[in-house]
């Protein structure tokens, strides 16, 4: 599995995967992403800022997408909880989706393992990886926990007034020279 930065030429692919992800959530009765988020404007900004990534299977097929946001991410300023580490050397994972054509093949788990390995080896300054998900998005909660993330708190009304999100954090391994 490979993760590569998306370019503006990938805009339609990323938007398609996120729309498919929105549909998958709706089919499972999860209210996450059911409004105007994420939309083409968000994706375009992610690409322009270097945050958007495509996930490629070993056979070269594009199977998913995610955004890796560099600190600080003020989305978490109202965290009801406590971080495992107080650092400005963190990244936040947003907008993770695996296309339904590739669902059930373990790509989400492989994505997180590849991402963690990449950050620990290529970005040793990163001390923490953070993410959040809707309280009803059980699939993302399982993947986060399976990947070693710890639930550290909640966010209320991050996207809509009544929405509750669970917040997770993973401390990267400290490399000693």
C-alpha cells in the first residue's frame, strides 16, 4: 500500500471517494458527513495546502483518501478531555474514506499502519497523531482502537450543534539515536 499526496488533477477522484464515503455512512445510519461537509471547496483547499492524500493498493488502484493536517488544528481547541501529550508536534487525520468497491479488504487498517510507519520513520519530529469521529461511526472507532489510538475526549457541536465526536490520539514511538 502506498500513500501519496493528491494533486489538483486528482480532485474529482478525491471528491468521488468522499461522496461514496458519505453514502456508506448514510447506509449504516451514521449522521456524519450528511450535510455539505466535506465538499469540493474543502477538497480543493486540502490539495492546495498539501493536506490531501490518495491511498493506492499494491496493484496501483486508488482505494481511498485522507487529509493529514499539520499542527495547530484549532478544530480541537474545545476538546472536553486531555491529550496524552502536550505538544505542538502533531498531525491530525481528517476525511478518511475507503471507496465501497474496496470495502471489507482491510484497506482502512492497512492505511493506518502505513501512515503510522511513515510518520514514525520519515517524520520523527511528530510526537502525536490525532483524529476524531462521530459517536455513531463504529467502524472508524474500531479502526482507531485497533491501530493503537486511545480515546482522549469528546467534542460537542464541532460541525452541527447536536453532534458529538469522539477524539483519539496515538503517541508515535520515540526514536533514540
